[in-house]
C-alpha cells in the first residue's frame, strides 16, 4: 500500500508539473501597453477602445485574464487578423474571465496582442495578465522604427456599430469593433504604435444631444484625464509622445443643426493649440466628418481650414487636413444608426493611410 501511495503521489506531481502555468502579471515590464491606463495592485484599468496589451513569448499555449462581463475584445497571434470575443459569461457574479488564445504553438517565440474593441466607459474593464505553460520564456516586444499615432475622436473613431447589418439597426457593443474602424485599420496598415482617446457622442464644445450653449464634459476637458471615467487622475503627457496626432471631432457638435458656430470655432482652435502644447513636435492631421452633409459639413471644413491657417500664422506648419468622402446612398456604407460600416471604414483607412505615408511621413510607396 505504501508503494502504491508513493506511485500515486508521483503521478500527481507529474500531472501538476504538466498542467502548471506561468503567470505574467499585468505590471510585468515585458507586457507592452498601448493606451491610457491606471496601474492597480493586481490589475490595469482602462476605458478607451484600442487599448492593447502585447507580449513576446515562447510557450505552447497562452491565455488572457480580464474582468468578466466588461466589454468585447479581439486578439491577434503573430500579427494575424484580430479575432473578436466577448467577456460576458451569462453570470453577473463572475469576476474574472479567462480565455485560452492559442494551443499547440510551435517552438520559438511568438507575439500576442489583446485589444479592447468596444467602449469601456460604462463597464470599467480591467486586465489581469497572461498565463503561459510552466517554464515558458518571455522576451522584449519590439516597437523600433514603428510610427506612433494618437487618434482623438468620437463614434466614427470607435467603430460604433460597424458590424451591424445596416443603418436602421440600433447601437450595440456586440456589433461595434474598433479593429474594423478607420482608426484601427489605419493602425494596422501602417504597423503603428497607437494611443486612442475616443468616445461616442463627444464633441469639441457640445456633445451629442446637449444644449446649444455647450457641454460640461466635452473632449477638451476630459482629454486632460487618464480615463474618461475618472475625473481625478490627470494624464501624464510625458509618458507618450506621438509622431502623428489624428483629430476627428466635430460631428456631434454640428450634427443636430442646434449649434453655435462661433463657440465651436473658438473651442476647436483652442483645443488644437492645447494639443500642440502637449506635443510640440507632432504632426497633426485634422479630419472632416463623413457623416455630415450640406451646411454642417461646410461649417466643419471652414473651421478646419481657418484653424490650420491660424496655426500657420503662428509659424506652425505641421498641421495637415484630410477630407473623407461623405457617406453615399449605397446601403453597404452604413452600420448602425447611419455610422460607417466596417466595409466603408476599410476604404476610409486605405485613403488615410496613403495620405499619411506620402504626405505626412513622406514614405515612398514601392
């Protein structure tokens, strides 16, 4: 009996070593984070879509741990297409959501990226790290020679409802996918390192549905904070110095035909100057809105042109303007609530990426 018990103990030890995991805690410096985050004791808090956690590792399997019931994500292995998944378990009591992202990987090093693709301001997502095979190795995640881009925007940047069947569908996180937004696809096209500060409905001086005189928390005010959900913690702008800033705001200020043009114009140039104060060397691209038409569209483009000209008077010649085409009558242009579909966003990203390569960073096309 003693021999049998000893044999069982050895089997248990062997099984334990076979299935043991190596935890990569969220504060581990090997994890490369893109986005504004707050470091907690055993977690990282964040809220903006496009926030991403990447790791260079050697292991047969890899899993990620996230806050349960807190948004939609997508993951990519070795630079492949991002695959979307949900953290909603059907049980509100669940605290941690764990998902195995890959099994039976080949020997050698691989890369993984896990990205929030829905908006997190209402569910307060958290990242708890990765799990690898016992004895796995981690290496440095290489970002050398990659252009750094910050996107500041609204629902168009977020990828609002871009997987919905059409414009008559209502908004749902389940049909929103930042990876398929024009911003997400531009990041992919340029292999960029990114920062995203965007929320649906937000404006320069007036958020969607607010009064004509303006909003309490438009983008210029919340931009100074780390998270849109935390008004106390200020963002440290020395942590992130982008090469390019893409500013895509104005749709919500102007879309309801209930706006003060002068207030909007003054707020726009003031915010542009503030961005320049934070990023003295960055090139800044000012975007129009594909969702605006007629007078509203013209007013936005006038403000963009006037702001660009005003900055040039101040000897700032690193301001660019890029105009998207307005959404057409083609039903395939639309996702939920008349927003750009993933198909249309891919086209938008193609044109913007080409503009950045040829006019902003002046990279010659092969």
